C-alpha cells in the first residue's frame, strides 16, 4: 500500500505526445543558442582588457638603446634617456591607459617616451611624452584641449606653455609633454623642451648622427 509520500507522480513516457517532444527540443536548442551568443559577446568585449592584463612588457613595448632622438643636456648632474620606449597607436593604452581614446580620436600615430634623471638622486626625473599626431591639425587640436587655465605662454616650437613646472609644446605634427617629478626642476624641463623642439624642427641626418655617435 503506497503512502502519500510514496506515490509516484512521474508521467509515463508513452503519454508524452510527439508535439510536446518537438517543442521541448526547440526550446532546448534556443536556450543553447542564447547561452552561446552571450558567451561569445562577453568574450569579445573583454578581449582588450584581457590582452592588457596578460601581455608582457616585451610584447607590448619596444625599447631601443639608441636615444639620439632625445637631445643630451649640457648638465653634468643629469643623465639623458638610456632608452626610448616606442608605442604604436594600438599599444598606446599600455602607457596611458584611460587617456588613449582621446589621442586615438584625433589620429595619433605613436608615442615615444623617455626619462631624464639626476645622477645623484633617482627620485628627480623628467618624463617626456612625444606624440606623433599624424598631422599639424591634430597636434594643434590636442595641444589646445590639454591647456590648463593657469598656463603661461612661452616661445618654444610652433606654440608652447608652461604650467606647474611642466612644459608643453607642438612642432608640426608633433605634440610633446615634458613633465618633471619635482617643480624644482622646472628650469631643466624648460631646457629639455627647447632642445627637443629644435631637434624636431631640424632633424639630424642619419649619417651625421652615426658619425657623431662613433666620435663620442
């Protein structure tokens, strides 16, 4: 004698019609399709973020020993960049994550990055962000957008200003930020900006550069 809890309420397989079976299969296929679409979409959207977190420095950044593009200083206490980090437009997020989109929207071609440093104090550094914006128009637009209200206009390159010890200028298609870690080094930052602007305006021929490096 079966009890209340012992009764079986399972429906016999024979009682399930062909129509019900077909509807069940269709619903299962639709569910699988929706899940697959969701997973694909999530994977596609998260791909850049995963790439940024797993890509090694060697893959995302090209560091070259030749730093002649960044001018040397006639200051015994300061070292010129020992290497230049070069980033293409696709790699820009590696160096300036969160700001890359603003430059990409204006057609940036790439970024060169180098650091000047004090020989007697590693905390006193001056970072140089040198953007190739692809055209003078794009360089002018990003130069205008970045300007703070407390800037002081100075004569460097095609246009320039200083703010909080840092120097910003543009020359042709190039836009450059010279950023000292300490405001006390504002004068050195200004000197770097002047030298770099001059070297961009009048690039040194490759042959001449190679001869100069051998002489040194």
